[in-house]
């Protein structure tokens, strides 16, 4: 605990929080079985150093690492993933999840966005994420997804917050 107290005194602390986004996806033609399939990611994200994270001059401004697991029905189940979460409130008004994962020797990348971030539409803009999975090397589109932060999970989300 002394280490965390020292970090806080020196302004060099971070935080972590756990988030679950779940919904469904559909494969592009020829990339998997037809119809809608489960899509879910469970990630932990947060800045390593809040002072850099809050500094608009820093390359880490409102960007933090994330890691966890992803389930892409028909492709993988609870597969490890890692990447970044970008909170672009002041530019494109988006929250962007970018993470990579590997299945049977093929690397994939997920890019998901919560869009149109405005104060008057927070219940929609912060809970709905539109995403794609591509083969990382070829950039070939594999699937499209829509996932949701389910409001009933808010207590678990908030209680997962911890200083690091």
C-alpha cells in the first residue's frame, strides 16, 4: 500500500476499471456461417499515469491500454485480446476500442466505436458500440458487430474501479 500512496503523493498513479460489452455480429459473405452470432468483449482498461492521461499535450491524452478476452461466435471463445481505448470527446466525439487477438495462427483486429458523443445523448452514445473485425495483415473484413454496455451492469462496472 505504501507504493500506491507514494504514487499518489507524486501524482504518478493510474486506475483500472473492468467493462463488458455484449451483443451480436454477422460474418461477411464467405467468412463464416450466416446469421447473427454472439459477440462479447470483457476488458480491463485505464491509464498507467493519470497526469499524462489528462494532459492534452501528451500522446497518452485520454488513451489507455486495455486487455481482456473476446468472444466472436463462430470464430473464437474468450480469446485473449489487447489494445487501446481512446476517449476522443473533443475531436471526433467518439470512444474507440482497438484490440488484437489471434485464432489458430491468424491475427485479427477489432475496431469498435461509440459515436456522436454529446451530453444530451449519453445513454445511447456511451452504451452502443459499432464494430468490425478484420484480418490484421490483409485488412480483409471478417464481420460487423453491434455491442452494448448493459445499464444493469453499471454497479459492477463502477465497483471494479481501482487505483494502481
